[in-house]
C-alpha cells in the first residue's frame, strides 16, 4: 500500500465471505474457466488417470471447495489426499464433505500459504507411493511468471523423479471474452474485489468507505493478463492501523493479476522449473488447458 502503485496480494481475497463469493463466480454464465476445466477433465478422465497413475498420494494446492478433485479422486483412488489452502474455513468444510463422500480416503488438510516454502505432512498412507501434485483452476495465473516458476520449482522438488503434476491453465483468447468473465453483469466479481476492503476494515480496523471505491478489471495485452483494481472515486484518505494512505481521484489499488498463457508459453515456463510438459488436454473450445508435467 506504500508503493507508488498501491497493491494488495490476491491471497487475501479468501476470507469466509471471499471463498463464498468465489464459488458464486464459478457458477456465473460469463466465468467460463470452471466449466471449461470441468468439461475437459470429464472428457479426458481416463487418459488423465493413466498419466497420473492410481493409488498415489494426491496433493492439491488452492483446493477451495475441491470441486474438480472429486472426479480425480474417483478415477485415481489415491492412497491419501492432501488439500492445501490459505482459506481455513473453506478448507475445513471441503475436507468434511469429502470425508463423508469418500469414507475410504485418508485426508490430511493443510492450512498454509503456497507462496512460502511449505512442508507437507509425513504420514503412513504415503509410504512408498508416487506423489501427484494437482493445481487446477488457473490459480497459477494469479502468480507472476517469476513466482509461478519458483512455485513450480518447489513442487518439482515435492514430486521428485517418479511423480507428476497436473496444472490447470487459462489460455489466451478474445479479449472480449476475458473482459466479460471479470466484469460479470450481476456484479459478483465486483463484490469479490470490494470484499478485500471489508476484510481489512474488520481484521485490521481500517476505515475504507466501500461506496467510494469501484471494481475495475481489464485485459492488458502487453503483459497477457487480466488486471483487477479498486479505483478511488474521489480524493480521500484512509486510516489503516498506524498508517494513513492518501488517494487521488482515479488512483487504484492493484488487487489481482490473472495471467493467460499460450500452450507454448506455459510449456516454456515449466521447462525453466525442471519439468517437461508431457501431455496437454484442452476443452472443445480451446479455452482452458490441463498440463500433465513430468520431471525433465
Ligand atoms: N481450486 C479451486 C479454487 C480456486 S480459487 C478451483 O479450481 O475452483 C483459489 C484458491 O486458492 C482459493 O481457495 C484460495 O483460498 C487459495 N489460495 C490463493 N492464494 C493462496 C496461497 N498463497 N496459499 C494457499 N492457498 C491460496
Ligand atoms: C482463483 N483465480 C484463478 C481466479 C481468476 O480467474 O484469476 C480468481 C478470480 N478473480 C476474479 N474472478 C475470479
């Protein structure tokens, strides 16, 4: 917030209300990524399961409601499932629902931040099993390419020589389609973005007036990313703890990037982290891709 371009990391979107709003976004007609990834996963489930192998340990980063994971759990019959998420309530709720649905599955939920080096639990169900890391939803697109590379290097270490990784990636496409997905008619994405200020007010005692900020999202073609901002509608100052921040009229807080990749761009990124993009599955409209990565 003290930088010339004020910015807040997107991982803070996901308090209980933020997680609920994100789930509503996934059901919006304009927000195609969830449906596209679900549809490609259903269409290629046999091949995905053959690639990942059955009976291993399935680790999922940014698991949220673990929606798509149900398909993988049924197909892979993993020995254990390790969902990792920063959103404690959403994670606990998802783990409870999965335990009811898959009584035979060992679940080890980890509340943690994957932008920091992270230690996975050591447990008996893993002994001698292959590890599969699953990172769906294009959450990797919320990292800069440099952060994504560092993250992939960490997971490359976690899967070792014998394991594999499955990553969901949103593909480059018509900017109008992208624009609509992040500017939905019902204003759910706007509420998701503004909820960040509500959370800061509640948890850090700030005094953001939500009526004086507006959601603003656009595609930046040079950087190949959607940018989300909160625009100050007037000149104002905001108190946050011991700090006071001044806003000019029209000044923004940059709250999220959502990078879109071509298959070639993402394959090159994985190579820098010691992976080889062995398989790429896409939905029928080529909007979204699931990459199957092996150690290079
Ligand atoms: N995988 C789900 C949810 C994607 S939303 C899907 O595909 O629909 C992104 C998820 O990543 C949220 O659940 C959020 O809480 C989590 N998340 C975001 N940044 C994180 C971080 N730095 N560490 C851990 N989890 C994070
Ligand atoms: C979680 N992540 C991949 C979403 C995205 O599309 O970047 C978050 C989101 N932001 C606005 N709408 C959805």
